C-alpha cells in the first residue's frame, strides 16, 4: 500500500489518489479496487466526490459526549444543538453524493444531559427530513438484547438504538426479496393445490356454503374469489393465503371502515383474502442483534455488529453498486460490503482506525 498526504486528505490507494484528488472524480479503477479507505474529515472528503455517486450509505457517527476517540472529531461539541448542526451539514453533503435512487441508513444513539434524555436520534432524523429533504422510510429498532451496565436506581436500562432508513426520492432502489424469510411453496396433494401451511380451501368453501351471514350473490362472489386465489397458488404467484369471511373468522384489522380498507371490503363484499408472498415473509422493524463485544476491542469501543449492515446492503445496494460509510471506524460496513461483493468507500478522521479497518479488510 502506498499512502499520500495532500490538502489534509490521505488516500490509501494510489489509483484513487490520482482520481479523487487530481481529477475530483472516481470511477475507472474502482472495479479492481473493491474497498477504498480515506483518512480525513468526512465533510472535506465528501466535497471531493461527484454528485450522485453512491448507492447507499450506512453509518454510525460518534454519539454526543459518549466516548473519547483517539482524535478530535464530531461528538465533542458543548451543546447538542452544535452537535446536530455539525452532523446535519455532513448529511447535506451526503445527500448530494447519493444517487437519486439511493438510501441512507443512520445508526445513532441518545445521550443524557442533566438527567434528561435529550432525544438526539429523533432530533437529527426530523432535522434531516425537515431541512435536508430526506424522506424517512423506517425507524428500525435495533434491539441489543443486552444493554450496557447501568447502576442508576431511578431509570430503566436501555437496550435499543435507532437505525433510520432515509431515501432521497419516493422511487428508490429496494430489493425486499433479498431479505425475505422462510420462503416456502405450495404443493399439489391428490390433485389439489395445498398451501405451504396446509390450506386447501375446502374448509373455507364449506363455511361459505353454510354461511347465514352472506347473501346468495355474496356466496357466489366468495366462491369464485376462492377459486381464483387457489389458481394463483397453483401458478406460484402466492405460497399461502387466509380467507376472512363475515361472521366466521376473527378480523385481522380495525373494525372501523373509515380507517381500514379491509373492514370496508368485509362489509361490502362479505369476505377478503390475506395473500402471502412466495418468497417468504417481510421482516419487521425490530431487529434483534447482539452488540459487538467491546471487551475484545481495546482500541475502538464503538464498533457496530456486522449483522446490522447485511440487510441494509442487500436491500438498498444493487450488486454492482457502491456503499459509503463516512464514519467507518474499524470498517465494519466495508467488511460486510466486501462479503456481499459490493464496492465501498470508508472515511474516518483517525488514521489509527483506518489502519485497523484496512487490516480487517486485508488491504
Ligand atoms: C461510532 S464510530 C463508528 C464505528 C464503526 N461503525 C465501526 O463499526 O467501527 C464513529 C467514528 O467516527 C469518526 N469520526 C469522528 N469525527 C469524524 C469526522 N469529522 N470525519 C470522519 N470521521 C469522524 C471517529 O474516529 C469514529 O471512528
């Protein structure tokens, strides 16, 4: 590895040094250098990147007044307002370098000030939606299963952190099929199609025929609806389904027709279907992931677990895309990007952490 210093920026691969610093653009050469690490202040380095370059950014900035890193940087401001303003200015630059179809995944923790929980994650998130035009799509709760030691006698232990998912535009790259769980398919038994959980439609058919809560025309509609759902299952468009028939099954929605389309459907038609995707169920927004074991890391106390990066990359970075982490620390994001075959750029203000990250990614 050859390193060069110029204008406060250290570029760790010669090719990039030429392309980023001199031509202020990156592209050729990146294909044969999967992972690039840059040492310096995130905002200064981001300014050197062209518009709309990255597909997704996954990052965890230093938390306000939480820890001391080995160099000065974000997180040491006197007030949380200054801290948030500094972060927001970085995310303005990040907005520019993200593709129009791009995503930002932001993991950020809270802080206490004079006994008060400041609410930093939401203050930052709302500032990004209100002032930088990011669109917030999910507020994922990272349930850490075990919290840090907390001896206080007047509040609960905290066991979660936020992982916000922002996008730039209403249409964005998102591959939900890449993370669906428990894919199961329907099968044919004795000439009949049977769902992944054993539903063949026979019971629903009988319930419709014997129903006293459905009119004759509603029964005809319900039977033909059932036939077409079974056809869909046979053709592999869905793997499973449930039918909710008036006065038979417990409803799965609010009973108020004003708030629930399904309540309306049940009132007007007498039935509705819940159809399950053949590729499995969509994960929810609470992720149970054990934190990194800080005992094992003498030099960096704030690394997030690799597991936190898998779904964001699979969801929001196409296979030929580029991932960015402007606060990469020990390079967790880059490591997972490498495992998943994505190119990536990691930035950190500390050369020591960049060295650890490069070692981890075996550069
Ligand atoms: C919470 S840690 C990130 C840990 C990382 N996710 C990992 O798994 O190792 C935040 C990092 O931001 C870096 N940092 C602080 N201020 C910075 C700045 N202005 N520009 C770039 N990096 C900065 C710190 O050195 C620290 O490594």
